[in-house]
C-alpha cells in the first residue's frame, strides 16, 4: 500500500493537524500517511483528532524529540 509522508517539524498544533487533515482528505482509502513532528502537543492531539475523524493510528514513535505518527486513511 502507498505511504506518503508529511514533515511538520516547526509547525505547532492545531496548524499541524490542519495540514495533515488536508493531505489525508486527498488520499485513497487504505493509504498511509507518516507525519514527522517535533511538537509534543501535536504528538498527543493529532492521533486523537485523526481517530475522531475516522482514521486508524498505526503507530506513534518518539525518538530524540521527534515523533513519527503513521495514520491509515
């Protein structure tokens, strides 16, 4: 399945979620989007917002102050 990525380093929530949401809306069902962000608030809020919007969170991994969140459309 196709995996897209979106670099959101330096972007604060809720703008980071707004950008992710726009990208998710253009993707095919079953596709995956990997977000890379450095905002701890976004790392907490984006998975909740994505699930509330009907998406599935595949993983949330934090390493060295960077989060990688993989969302299935």
